């Protein structure tokens, strides 16, 4: 449930409520809006304590939250969350495109891909240094050396960097180099990792799992937000269905669904969602048309020799022409790219 406070409630009034919430064994989540302060009372069956709060003069309204996820729900917060990193905003009017290779490989290769995606209009460089691979015999990533290459590419181009942390220990390490920490599809329900991401100061890109319902995915986001990090960007990247003609089935229904049920920004990964280079453009356009706040696209200048996911990677020149088309589309729907 959440408590909407009367306008002009003092800090002392807020503190008293927080104290009471904690005394009752719940967690308080204070969000100070432009006009009103709202306090989330978070915990199992919090609504049972409704009467206690009805007694406070500072409480104007008590609202139960019907969904199992609370802090990430639209019921709790009406306005869209806008994640700001430097001059890049995700979740507002701007459409943000993240692009780069699946894995960080050679330093000069990364630098050249980074400068071409930057030139085409990407704002964030992607690339995995720690790679979750189905086979233990596949390339596992360069580790910290890869993070250092990403940092160099960031310095050279001014792009922000998003890269994956696969375990708790990597969260701190990755956050020393990256602007956004990715939690991959395989780790969407690694609850200890989600809690650690909740303690990080860096925004989290939370991919949907391959067999995760939208509700379960939002519950995973709730782990991060309830542990203190409200800068979560969701990423639809395809789910596993009976269809095996494409690598995954990109569930674009999830975009309007997330927009209806949550205030968090949501982007789309058409590269993993299709697994087919030639389908990436169409699904990128579809994603923007249905309301996604951005895209994350794999780009490689020598996809035939890429160490991972070459089949779904666009050539830099194809990425650049796709960006031109996306710019036109963005204008039509009243967004900036
Ligand atoms: C990736 O981004 O390269 C990746 C491994 O993504 P996912 O976790 O969605 O499979
Ligand atoms: Mn990949």
C-alpha cells in the first residue's frame, strides 16, 4: 500500500511515519514528488496495517497496490521514470540507441565499431566482457581487459558504456568502468545478484529471461528497486516459444504491457530477439512504433569472424542506414532520435 501525504507535511512528519512503518516490520520507500510526498509501505500484507495509518493527520490517502510488484508499478508512481546519465535520458521523449559488438574482442576493432555507431547516432556502446555462453567451450569474454577496452572506447568517442555483470563480485568491478550494468536474460532471477544491483549507484539494464512472464520480470525489477536503486531500464529480448525458425520470439506485446503496468523505461533487443541479421531492421522499427524507449543492437564490422553472435550482427553501414529510417519514424510518432 502507499500513503499519500498532505501537502506541506514536514520532514519530521515524514520521519514519524517512516519510524512507525519500520516498527511494524515493513520497509518504507519515500518518494518526494513535485507536489506530494508518497510513502510506500512495503512488505507482506502491508494493507492489514491500514488502520494504524488512518490515525495520522499527515496521511491524506491510503491506497492498496493490487499487483504483486509494488514500487515498480504504475499504481505506486504515475509519472514515467526517466533515467538520466550525463546528457542522455532514457524513458522520456528521446529514443536511445545502444549499439556495439556482442563481445568485446580486440581493442582497435572495438574502437572502430564504437566510432561508427557514434557517428550513426548511437548514444551508448554495448559489448560484453563477461559472456554468459550456453557452451563452456565458447568464448567466455576478455574479463577486466575487455572492460578496459570499453573505457578507452568511451574516452575516445564520448559514448556511454553498457556491459554485463554475471555475478555479485562483478557488480562492483563492472561499475568502475560502465555507465549502465546489464543483467542478462539468464540471470533475471538470480535474486542475490538483483539485490547487489539494488545497492549499486549505476543504472541497471534488466533483460527479460527467456522463460520469464512479464509479472516475474517486474518482480525481478522490484528486487533492484526495493534494495535502493530506482534506475532500472527493462529490456525485452525475446522469449522461447514453440517457434524455432528464429532464435527467440520477440514479444513486443510486452512493450505496451510494461507501459501500462509499470513506470520504468523499456527498450528492445531485436538482435537476440530474432537471431537473424536481416530481421533486425524490421523489428527495430516495430519496437519503436509500439512505444519502446530505445534499442540495443549488435553491430560488428567483421561479423563472419565475430567471436559471438556474428549471424545477428549488423554491419556498421547497415546500422547507419537503419538509424536514418528510425529517425524518420521517431519524428512521425513525436519522439526524438
Ligand atoms: C547479450 O546482450 O549479448 C546477451 C548475452 O544478451 P541476453 O542476456 O539477452 O541473452
Ligand atoms: Mn549477443
